[in-house]
C-alpha cells in the first residue's frame, strides 16, 4: 500500500506545473542555410506523446493523430484551473511588405531561445495556415530557416482537419438557408408545417431546437397539434428576404471566379435563382467562433447566435431559427481541441484556428492560449502571433481577443527588417523572380531613416494599450551594422522598452537569445493594459481610424441625417446607403455593444494598399458594416476588400509534387 501511494504521489507531482523535464533537439546548422523543407526533414521530431508527457499532459488528455501531432482535450482546463498563469507575449510587426518581415519565424525563434537556450517553460500558440495562400503566392506559414514548426508539410496541409470541418459546417448553413427559402416559396403553410414536424409512429413531435424557436416566438406549447393557424404560420415561415442574406459559401482555395456567382440555375430549383459568392474558409464566422470560444458549451451558444439574414419584416434570422446550430456543434466537436506540435528544437507549439487578419480578427484560439498559460506555470512564457501589422492583428488581439479571454499580455514584440523599412521609406517596387534593386542590398541610411516612421507609428500603436514593446530586428546578411544600429536606436527613441537584432533564421534559438532576455526583462516591467474603446459604434470606428491608422476622420456621409429621418418619420427610405441602414439596424437589434473588427488592407496604414510609410491627410471610407453576432464583433468594410483571394500568374503549386517512392512532399516553402 505504501509503495502504491508513493507511486501515485510521484505521478501527480510529475503532472503539476513546475519546471519541465524536457529534452531539446540540437540543431545541426548548415551554411548556406538550406531550404525550409530540407531543414524540416533533417530534424527527427520527438514522438508527440513523449512531448505531451514532458509538458505535463496526461495520456487521457491527448488524442494522437499519428506520431507528430495530437489534439488536447479541454478537460485539462478544469484540472489546472487553480494554477497561476505564465507570462503572455504577443508578436506583431510593422506594416507588411512583399519583402516579408518574418513574424512567424521570429515567434518560433523566440520560443526556441526561451526554451532550449534559456531553459524556461515556453509554448508557442500560432494559427493554422489556410491552404489558399499555401498553394497561391505566400507559401506555408510554419516559420523558416532554423526556426520552424515541424513537420512543416503536415503543419501546412490539412493538419487534423479543423479547416475542413469549418468548411463543412459553414456550407451546411448556406445549404439550409437556400433550401428553406425554396421550400417556403413552393409550399402552403400547412404542408410546410407537416413536413417540418412529420408524423412518426402516428404522432408529431417537436425537436429540442424547434422548442427553442417556439419559445423565441413566445409560444409556450410543446404539443404540435395545439398550435393555432396563426402560430403555425409564425413557426413554419422564416420569410427570409433573399436580398438580406449575408451568409456565404466557403472554400479553402484561392479562386477569384467565385467572388460573384448565380445559384439555383438548375430546372429543379424552379427559377429560384439569386446572386451569391464564395469566401475563403478562414473568413467564415465559424472560424472566428472557434478562435474566440471558451468552451464547448460557449461554442454551441455562439454557433446558435450567428445571424445569417433578416426576414422581410426586419427580424434577424439565426442558425438556431434554421434548426442547424446543433448539427454545427457536432461538426465542430473535434475542431475545438487545440493541436499539439513542436519546433525544430523540441519546444511545444499549439496550432489552433486560423482567421485572416485583414478580413477577420487574425489571431489563434483563446483556448490554446489559456491551456498553454496553465501548463507553463507562473515563471513560463506563452508566445502568440497576431496577423499582419500592429495596426491590424495586434489591435484586434487587444480589443477583441483579450476582451473575450480576460487575459492581459505582458509584452509586445514588434518585428521589423531593414529592407521592409526601406520600402516604407520610398524604396522601389519589387518584382517577383527578379533580383532585388540595389537600394535593398546596399547601405542606404537616409532611405531607412525615412522608412522608420512606420516602425515609430506601430510602436505608438502598441503603447496605446499600455504594454511594453520590444522591437526585434530580423537581420539579413545584406544588412550593415550601421543600418541595424539605426533601427535599434530609433526604436528606443520612439519609446520601445528595448530593441535587439536577431539571427534566428540562420541560427535557430541561439540567434534569438538576446531577444528572449529582453522579453524576460520587459515582462517584469510595470504595465497598464487598457482597451482602446468602450464607445458607440461610429465612435469606435473613428477612434481606430484616427489613433491606429492616423486618418483625419471616417466617411459616413448622411448617416446622422438619415438616422434622424428614420426615427422621426418612422419610414425606411430606399435611398439610404446600405452601410448607414446596416448601422441603424445593428443598433436597433442590440449589437452596438460589440467590439469592432475592421476589414481593411494589411499593406498600408490607410485604405490604399500602395500608400507606404505613414500616410497622412486621408479620410477612411466605410462602405459597409456587418455583424458577426456569434463571434461577437461588428466588421466595417474599408474600401474594396475581396473576401476570397485569387491565384497569381505563377502560383506556388507549380513547384509542389509528391515523390511516389518516398511519399515525401516536395516544393513546399
């Protein structure tokens, strides 16, 4: 008995947060640095069940997907709920350029430094990449060089099927909408009701989700035979206005020809056609729900609240009204579990959710962050990455993700490069496949100094939220000492806590130790985290435009005039622009308290992608606004913003192939 008790105590002690007993993988650095796929394959990953044990996960909390990836059960949150959280770090960047800044590479290099070299408990939490960019123009998103998530082909292709689950769930909703409109248009009230509540064993019975709809309508009945004719009509007819449908079909592929389509052209649809479109899967509201949910129960509630259209009388129609929300939860029950992988040096990584940052909120899941913060313990670190520049992904990380998670970050890491800042300073256009112009490979301090204005603005943006900023200068071999020193000095002058040069692409974690030390010091510095706004809708949009983007104002022409007209005369005038009616409708149906998720180009602080540096003197045009009620935000559309990318002239798929003998994937980068 004594031995059994002792063994049990040792087992429990080994699964309590504390210093991990973890083995790290030693890198065999090569020069010149080989391709990403060659480096990824040169390193044999630890068995994922071994890594899970090392970081304190129990065997029944892990679902293995082969030898290199696993899903983690949400029950672990309950087991570790009394444990203090670790330090929370978000990695962002200057405004992106075609030259790349290396945020993902810096995220992975930093966690390799903190873990393998500084011997601290550390987790990276990153987004799952969309296959659209993987086969399009950007390539993979596993990091690069000697700072990668491995195996990189599994990371970039399918992973555990989460994005496919979202595609299936999203398109089930789309099919339900059009099917419901078709059946309502072709059947009487009685026939529709009899099919919605069919006879089974000689009796009719409401399903649980239909009971919910009855309650929403104020009908307190559970026997289908007792409804009046008026109640049958109200229950059976959603009366969706086809022009109001905001829910689109999705596909995880870049395909510009699906941006506008006509559906219902088959003779079997009896002439019920309408214009529609496809979005890319990662722009689906279900992806945003996955990223922002806190539990299975919370996800089910969020999925039920998603508004897909309005009725002809102006009532919002939800997935719960359609009767499909329970099925969505079933399709998403595995996708809600974070995916466990590892870096080249054997540090743990959670890969979970992947919303774009320009047309969604651009951050990995709250659940992954919360689990990781418990596992690392109070002296450990969790490093997550926000998409695109600080004006896009970081702003949404603070105002949306932190608002819903309740988590408070300790440090912002802002990534910059010499050549990207030169482009912001007015450097020439870069052409794919052509050598870089000499401005980017030769020392040019005046051009660089001018471009540093963008870095200063993004440091200022981070400081709006009261969190210390460390600038990581991602160094390239063509950078000179004078150029690197100039960036570091200007960053500190602009208010950064510290600024350090990094060489993690070529050296792995060893090249980011100085960054890790700066982050550790900054995490102990005083901070005063605060949100940017708690205001009415228009004021929230305006404060983001003015404080974060540097706009003079926003363009909402005639909104207030028509708001006054609609309220006083109680009529809806057809000449009201859609954006203003949407703003009015959103306020009426109770969505004005939601945070703002701006859908804007990531290539400029302004709405014009070709305006580099820090544009001034511009008015930010808001052409539409939509409500993602399930996810919990409003998203204004700034300028023209396609929600599904197109393929370039020469997509990445030209280089991707499978070796039939080894079954290895070639050509990914």
